């Protein structure tokens, strides 16, 4: 076995010989000698110490891994613990290499025929077993945006360039916002991380360093006026009108309203109880006078377990059932703004803020766990009602406005302090 390696001056360096190692200059370069296939012993000299390293190299996937072994015996005597001779460093490198190989054999089973499509199938099954509430949306995202491009690629051959190109094309090849691209990318990344934890792929290099689009989190909220909402309500058919009123008066999501039962209305405290929310966080939503009247009408003479809101057929509202009635109501009302059902929730929040409600109060009603979420979406609506407060409470310097076109300086009225 040849332990000699060429140095920067093209002279042969015997890493086994302390005398030969002295000729190696100080610097970050790792001088290596071959041990066996895929394993090298490395030597590095700094201003304060010299160290041994083990280096693993997989040429088929261009993967490099370096492990510090200990300092050399150039100054201190070897003790086979922290200070190693050349032969001791070789044995430590072999032991580390074998342990790394054993980890992969025990925990990572990479099937060459296992594709991204197979991973997505397993991932959806995992979400279903875990009780994921957004399974339908996740399935749609996978089928529309992930499988057509990446589905047939074997998972162990998926690389960084393919993932990055796919992500860029999400936005460039379609009229899609960066925020939407990031949401789709989060679905793929979650699935890939699931595959790594399950031992379907041996590393994360294909996606670990792929960055989301920056400055893509700006919320897209259609500003709705009270007139817009009143016109929309008037244009809705009776059963859908009840649902629209419920959204405007409570700020609840469509899924939360669709899952409401008669028992969730508390007339004594004038609140509704949201048991099943997007973030698994129960909350009580207070009602104004119109809200109380609406829910009293909805719950009168009905059984506690009945769904609060029902379609004209008597069936509960299912996911996406609100889309067509919403389009029809907008067409009848003549409203040209792209108002979706979820925008009714935003309408509740923005109008409440403009009428004087505080951001944290709106966040509590909407069920936001973090005030940052409320600020991100609605901070721009909270300033109009503060004008009166500023006029009443902000400090004043006693300045007066000069007549138009006059350069005369109006002096500040001085207030003397009394002893």
C-alpha cells in the first residue's frame, strides 16, 4: 500500500513519516493518502496544530464526507485517544468508515425503481392515516403540479438542478404568483423529507438547499366595501345567503361554517363555538346583534347534532360546494371585483378594523395563533380609525399654519413653568 502523496511543490510526501510531514506548508489544504476504495486519510496543518481527518468519497453520486479523527503525534506522544499516530489514525478512519456504511445498510434502503410518483402515493397515505384535513388540496397539488414533471424520475436519481428548474418553471411558465409557487414547493419538500425519514433516499442534497421565492408572502386581499357585501348578500339564493351572512358576521372560514352544528350556538353568551378549525385550535366567536338574530333563526326548533348550514336539498355543505353559488351571486349582483368566499373573512376583518377594533382582537376572533399573521394581512386597514386618537393624544408643539403664500414664521407659543 502506497502511503506517499504529492505535496504542493510536486515532491512526494510520506504521511507516515513525521519528518516528511514537516515539509507540508501551513494552510487549509487537506493532504490525502489512499486507504481503500472510497476512504482516504487526510492531514492538515494550521498555525497551532496538525490534525488527522477521514474522508469518504462516493464517485457515483459525487458525495464527500470528512470526519475529524484527532491531532497528530508531531509534538505530543500518541495515546490512541485524542493524539494519534499515523497507524492509529488509519484504524480510526476505517472504524468510522465501517460505521457510516453500516448506518446506511441498516436504515437506508434505496430502491432503484422507487420513483417520485411512488413517494407521493406513500406520502398521501401517511397524511390520510394521520388525519390530515387538507388531504384533498394536497392531492390536487401533487397531481397538477408535481407528478407531470417529476413523477417518473427514480427518487435516488432526483438532483438539485431538476428540483430548482421545476420550481422556477412553476412561476415562469404559468400566470402564477411566487406565493403560490412556494405553497406548491412546500408540498413537494414535505413529501421528500418524509421519504428521507422513511429510508427511501439516502440524502437530502436534491432539495435541501433549494430556496423558496423571496418577497412572495405579500397577501392578496381584495378590498371590499360594506356596499359590496350588501349587494352580494342581496344577490344570493336563500340557503347560500345564510352561509354568506354567517361568513361576513363572524369572519369564519368556509370549512368552519360548514362543520358547525346547532349545539355550537350559545344564545346566553351570544357566541358560537368553533370546534374544528384549520389549525386544530378551538375558539369562541362573539356575535353582534345581527349575528345573534341569524343564528337564532338557524337553530330554532332543530336538533343539537344537525348541521347549522344546509343546502336547499337538506344536505350539509361539502368542500368546494360554495364556488359555483358564489360565481352566480357575483354575476347577478354585477360586482366585478374577484371576490371569493374566503374574501368574506377578509371583509369582516378589514371593516372591523376600520370601525375601531384592535388588531389583536381581530386576530383572536379569526383564530390566528400569532399576531404576526394578523399584522401581515390587515395592518394596512387598521390606521384609518386612529386619526381621532392621534388628534386627541399625540403631543402638540403649539405650531400654527401660516397664511397661504406667506413666508412669515409663526412663533411657537412658549409655556412658562411655574415654580
